[in-house]
C-alpha cells in the first residue's frame, strides 16, 4: 500500500523518525492503529448511549451504597 502525504506532514514524519531512530512506517502504522481504535470506541459508546440506560452521579451511587459523601475523613 502506498500513501501520499502533504509535503509538510511527510517532512514532520521524516523528522520525528530521524530523531527517534524509528521508521516512518512505524509512525504511520501507529497513527492508523490508534485512529481505528478510536473509531471502534466511538461506535461502542454510541451503541451504549442508544440503549437509554439510566445514568447516575457519583453522589447518587454513594447514597445508594450507604456512603456519607459529606463526611470529612
């Protein structure tokens, strides 16, 4: 697979690769992998939110569990 980058982006990648001793391919693969993980997480979050499950605040959970959140430790 070949990817054409804007000259500025390509220059940035080459500079980072030279400084780190890692290849440009390493950074491109990392970026694509992170992007795909972000997309998958966003899709999962959208799915969860569409289920209309109730949400609770921390205070509500603490009250339900019998913790006194106003007590000083």
